[in-house]
């Protein structure tokens, strides 16, 4: 499989904003390289070759130029693309993608990293960016992982992971002691990546991976539902999640920007959930909610 | 030692608000008992016998009556007091105080609870309310504990626990692998409680407990500083914490109400910290910040 590399060179001042622009345009991971002068940085990301980069590049250029409206000077930025084959892409990633500690007892590492630097208490999730086109270390993922750690108790909870993507939340839940796990995604590319990552973490047999749109055609009630997806998709998911959670079941939501937080909170309240904890990293919010009782 | 029990009987509608009133007036733990009709609840809390309850009761009555201004009906509430000796107080607590799971790998239990229900991966903090007059399960404590779990990596971090109170954060940090720990409190009663709880968790020898006001007379720079105290005290603590943290050192703050959050965030920013994560449970906020570099 071939990949397209999209690179943006921008000022340090606009780095955060440009990162957000790239992520909002579908980038699932970013390589960030500072330049020696510390005035400019390069942000690289990757798209599958069938992804049409021409309109994307035009849109990104326009959005970066528009940063001036927000008082940020985009300066002399550049946006470029390059086609890579699978092997050179993996090599590129290896330069940038290292182990990330998520918490005291949870870390994410690519398969090529040495595990020797972790103590026996650390649960290590193996996640290859070359397979999942996501690093597992985006704030939305970290928030959802913190939520999982707050909620799971080692009692073999049943769960559904809506929009599993790279599969990272299902893997983490399994390694943290969840029992029966259903992992759904509507994208074939995600199903393939999740499948490969499940195998990498030896939990392929423990997770039922299925192509599914949100919680359609699901039966039964579960202990836990996770959804690290866009806020626009979370809103219609909430009543579905209520239906498929046991009383006192938990709902972990991530991928929420500040503007959408009140809408999500209000929708949860309307549909019989109580918010237990809200977490915020950079521009992203995560929520742990509980289903109060069956209606 | 004798204790005074303060009891409030109030409507379920005002339970949350009355709980906050009690906590803001110094209650460090609450026993909540629903009545069979589910219309009224009883909230009990305890104060040392030298604490003057007469003005406190008057203030609490006034504050509950004032809830009507916020659209809450205080109804036919009652506030009463009762003197207990040490033994009957402990017995009272045993009825209400059970194990609380803080996260997948962390739980708090009183010394009389059976440990058998926990898996080997769970780190259990022993904390007797009869000794510490706090249950360790208040939202501000849970937020600080979640912060500790996010930040610690098992690399024997050095830390200072400002306003250690019952000692719960120092104990958790030690059990999670922190190395050298300094635990400070300005109150003699807290030092006594912390000391007893350190002994209960077999980490008495690993924590240097000292009477100290904030970070006065501290030398050196540490990996981590925790402070689960009032926002008014956190503000002057922030520049002190900057001075006594290494570059990239973390500051975990808790005990912050919504009104004070912007002030704390702004003060952190002014003094060279970046906020990494903000957490919210009920009316309380916790912050994990990092010291960017030595000024």
C-alpha cells in the first residue's frame, strides 16, 4: 500500500493552530520537527493514497492563511505533499514515534520499541502507526484512556467500543481486565487496522470486531460503552447508548471540543445520564457519565 | 478523645447543596442516609470536641434557609448536634464507610474492610476515618489521586505534598512508586492523623512528615508537588511551587471551585506553568500543570 505524506512548514506561533487544522481535516497523527532556529516547525502527516490531497491542500492553505483573523501570524508557511511506499513510511515514523506513558500503569509503544524500560506493573499497549495511521497519543485518546482507567475495576466488564479506529480503547480495556468486548467501526480501513493491532496485543480472540454504524442492530445491555468520535456523532449516539447500557453502566465519551461540550452535557442529562467526571487536555474534552436507571 | 456529631435532615432536592454547605464549613466527610420515603435524607459529620459548634450550627441553618434564593426548597430541615466518645464515633463510621474504588488500580478502604475482594493488581490505601476525620473519597481527593496516577511513572519521583491532611496523597504516591516524599501540614490534628495513616500503610519510614506552612523554608527542587487545599491558598503557593520544582516538574492542584478556576489557570500561566489536564467532578476542579523551564 502506498501513502501520501502531507507536510506543513509553519511558524512556532501557529504550530498549535495548524495542528488542529490538520487534525480537523482528518490527520490521525502528526510528526512534529522543530527547526534549529526554533522559529519554524515542520508538521508531517499521512493519508492513504486513494485520499484526494488536491482539495485538501487547498483547504488547509486557506485555513492557515485565515489564522491572521485570530491574531496569529501564519508568516511564510508552506504546504507540500510526497508519495511514499509502505516501507519508507514506516521508517519515517520510527524516527518520531516513541513510547508514551499514559499513566502510572499504562503506556503505548510501537512494536519496535524496547519493552525493557518498563516495570512489571506497567500495562503496555502495542500500537504501530504504520498499521493504524494513528499514534494513540492524541489528547482525545488519552482522555478516553484516563476514563477507562477510572471506570474499570477488573471485574470483567462487558463493553462496546463505538468507532474503534485503531482499536486502542478496546485493547486497553482488555488489558485492564474488561471481559466481553464488542469493537465497531464503519470504516473498512479502521477494521483492518484494529484487527492488526488486536493481533499485536494478543487479544484478537477476546474482542468481537464488527463493521457497524454506531449502535445499530445491537442487542442486550452492557456495563460500559466508549466512543471517541466527533461530537456531531456523539449526540445521536447518546439515546442509543442509554438503551444498550445496564443501570449504573458507564459511558465514556471523547473527541469533544469546547463549543460542543454544553450540547453533549445537556443531551446526556435529557437522556437519563449523570456526568461523573469531565476531563480536558488542550482543546479536547472527555466525559465519564453513568446511566442512572432504566426508563 | 471526644467528638461532636453534627446532623442535618434535609430534602433530597437540597442534599447536594447542603453537602456543599457542610464541606465549606469544614466537614471532611459525610455520612448520607436515605429515608425510606426517599423524600428526606440525613447528613452526618463529625468535629473534634474543641470545635465550637454553636456559631457553626447558626451559620449552617442560615445558609440552608438561604437556598430558597437559588430556587431550592429547603423545606422542613433540621440541624442537630450530639457528643460522642471515640469508640462510638468509630462504630458509627463503620456502618457507612466502605471501600471505594478510585480507579482500575487504586482503591481506598478502612482498616476493618476485608481485602479479599481485590485482585492482586489493585493498590489498596488503608485510611481510617476515625483517625483522619476524612474518608479519602471526597471529589477533591479523587481528582488529586487521578492526577497522581496520570503523572507518576514508577521512576521514584521526589515530591512534596502540601497540606497533607489525612496523608492520603502521600500514601498513594508512595504506593504508586514515588521515592522521596515530604508531607507538610500546618495543623497539628492533620499531622497526627497523617502519621497514623502512614503507619497503617507501612510507609511511615518513607515519608518525611513535617509541620510547615505551604512551602516555607524548603530547599531544593522536586519532581512533583501536590496541593489539595483551598483556592485562596493555592494562588500564593504557585510561585513557591515554581521555585521548588525541577524543569518539567509537575504540579497537581485540587480543591478548586468553578469560580476560582480562571484565577488559578491565569496564575499558573503567569508563573511559567502550562496546564496539561483539567479534571472536574461535581463542583470541584483539579489541575495537572507542568513547569516549562527555570526562569
